[in-house]
């Protein structure tokens, strides 16, 4: 009888311990979920990128592990593909560095502009799509950057970061869409000067000087070399106040190219420009069939 009682008490104690453990686990999960809900999608995206440098594991929890679609053509689909792409960093001689200089939200999307050094220095844009507070899709455009300023002394990262005029977001997105169509796609090139305040235009493209004069000189130099910069299609326009990102497809020097152009708009005119161009790899080299764009 005594042994039976002891056994019964032991079973109850073990059950109580298990229940207490489960309650603690559930409480911890609830705390993590509450903490995640208090963080903006922009903060989550920036933290995930920073984790490439720090190795922090918590930001991985911001990704939907069961539903994560990748559009970087050199990275396998899914969260596992993301992990495998970064696995080689441990053997790379330089420590990875990630500095996101601008980031903004547009609906379910977050746009980040980042100064990278992983597998070599790079300038990049990343776009994340969120569902229910978790990242479910990712696009990017990356280019190698040697650290040298452009003819006007600017880099792909410096310049204004203040985001304002939030009430003008849609008007500014329309302005940039029209500029890309009229000027970059060549539908109405005669409208070029309508989009700028005289020659006041800050340029961060690595090869082009400030002002419309600088742009004209660069285009003329490319023409002399037989190099064409072509825009065929706008895939998506993102914006937040005075900053607008246009994602376009075209060709540069007859190579399929993805163009990410970030514009700062001031008083209804384009005042500043940053960009990243990336050659689109042949389909035979793609690690998945999600495509480079497909927003």
C-alpha cells in the first residue's frame, strides 16, 4: 500500500513537472511572439540583414520557415537555401559587414538599401514581403563596389536619409513612374527637363557626375563606345514620402539587366538618385524557377 502511494505521488509530481515545463515553454513562446509583434516589419528586415554580420539567430525567427520564396537567382529557394548561401562566409577571409543606410515600408513590403561586404564589397537593395508579421518573399539587386567615389565625389550610399512628405507618397511614385517611362524607356525623352529643378540633381551612380550635364555627358560617352542602356519594363514602384524605388528590367551593353533606381523627390522634382544594376544570369544557371521579378 505504501509503495503504491509513493508511486502515485511520484507520477503526480512528474506530471506536474511536465505540465509546469510545458507552461513555461508556452509562456516563453508567447513572450517571443509578443516581442515580435511590437517590432515593425522594417526593423525585422534590417535585423535579418544585420544577422549576416553578427550571426544572431533570433532574426531568423522573422522568416516564415514553411513559406519563404527566394528571387535571388543564385540562391536556392526556401529558408534552407538562404542558410546554405551564407554557409561559405565562415571560410571567407574577410568578416562579413552589413550596414543598411535606408529602409522603408510600403504596404506589406520593406525596401532596404545596404552597404555590404560579404564575398567582397557590394552595394545592394533588398525587398522583403511580409505576411502576418513574417517574411515570406525576398528580392534583391547587388553589384560589386570598389569603394571609389563617382566624378562628383559621391558613393552609392551617402546623401540624405531623412524620410518626409509622407502625404506625397503616391504623387511621388507617379512622378517616378512617369519619369522612367518618358525618359529611361524613351517614350517621351523631350520631357526630360520637366522632371528636374534646372541642373540641380545629385547623382550617386558610380560613373556619372551631378546634374543633367553629368548625365548627358555619361550617355554621350557610352554612345561613343557603342554601349546602350535600355529599359524595357517597370516591374514595381515602391515609395515612402520623398523616397521612391523603381524596379525595372532592360539591357545594358546588350546584356539582360535588372535596374533598381532609388530617387529622392523634392517639391515635385527629382533631386537625388542612387542605383544598382545587376546582369541577369542565364536561366540555365538559376537555382530555382521563381524568376528575378514576379512581384
